[in-house]
């Protein structure tokens, strides 16, 4: 079990920010059903393309709040987040924050019963399908979490990307089918009570935290549903810089370290920007 840290330096709701460009917000009297949490770290080049999609009308229609949890950016990431987010959480202290710590910090201020962790370099392939599926799942499914299908952005996709994602998505599907537990950290959907009962992500893990968390969900006899419908597109920027073989090698090392040593092999996960 891992304690979810107390979050300090939490900024006010952006609805109170005069610089906010969004004119409508979910009423403060209505409790959001879903909390979308976007961890960021120097994401000025790509963040707005995601946040602009999660606009006030969409949040009102599907009753979700938008939380950005920043790990210490000094570029324009915070300024961009303040234009769109309902809540913005910023890191305190000089120590480098892991993405696990960022997700936990965002979850600590979340009001929804379902937490949707969505990386800044990702987008739901179809917003209507995405939120309608989660809303229906929240009310009708007995599963504790969802593992999403992932692919590269259409404009970046190459043949080798299609092959990789086909194989890896089926690998994720298989692990959940046999009860091991697995979900790409690009988008993880979990019920808040389950998240809190497990202590959230292990903030000490620099990498492999997504596998560790879903593995613990499954280990506690909670069902993880793999969904073909919940399709999320991501930037293949890490694969472009290091290639698939090197990236998969690091993923494998970190997964094995998590399983056998309860720690990550990588001391720090490089942010590719």
C-alpha cells in the first residue's frame, strides 16, 4: 500500500481566474461524476491541443472536471493549463517529481467517483464514444478499472506503428484476461474508491508505475476491463527518438524490477519533448 501524499500549493478553480478564456464551467453545486487528470512536465508544445478538446460544453454534457497536475514546469505549461483547467496542482520542493506523484497529486483534489488519468501527449480518438462509454461503465459495470486500446496519432502513424500497437494491445488484453493486470499509462481509468484503497500509484517508481498499479488492482481480486471501444491516440515521440527495440527493452527491465524488486530499474524516466 502506498500513501497518497498531501498536496500543497493547490491553485484556485480556474473559474475564479479572470484570465480564463472559458466562459462556462460545471456549477460548483454539482458534484462531477468523473475527474480527468492530466499530469504535465514541460508540455507547452502539445498540451493545448488536448485541453482545447475538453472544453466547458463537453465537461457540462458529461459532468466531468478537468485537473492538470504539473511536476515543476518553467515553460508556458502552467499558463496554458490555467486557460482550461478547473483545478491546477503544482509541485512544491526541488526534488524531481515522478509521473506517479503527479497523478497522485491530481487525484488528491479530485471530486469524481471515476478517475481518468490521461497523458498530455494523448487524445481520445472520439470524445463522444470516450465519455459515453465511461459514463455507462461507471453505472453498469462491476469492473474496478479500464485498460484502453492505444494507437499512434493518425498523422504520425507508420506501418511499423500499426504492427507494434496491434501486438501490444493484444498483449495488454491477454494479461488482463488471465488476471495479471496491465494498462498503458497513457490512459488509465479507475474507480476512486479502488484507487484510494490501494494508496494510488507508487510515487517512488520512476517507470513501470502504470504496470505496478494495474497489477496491484488485479492482485486484490478486482476486475480490469480491456476496452476496444475506448481508443486513445498518442504521440509516438519516444519511439521516434529511441526506436521500438530500445523502448521495449527499458519497459521490460522496469516491469521485471517492479515484479521482483518492487522498484523501477530506471532511476529517472526521460521526458521526451
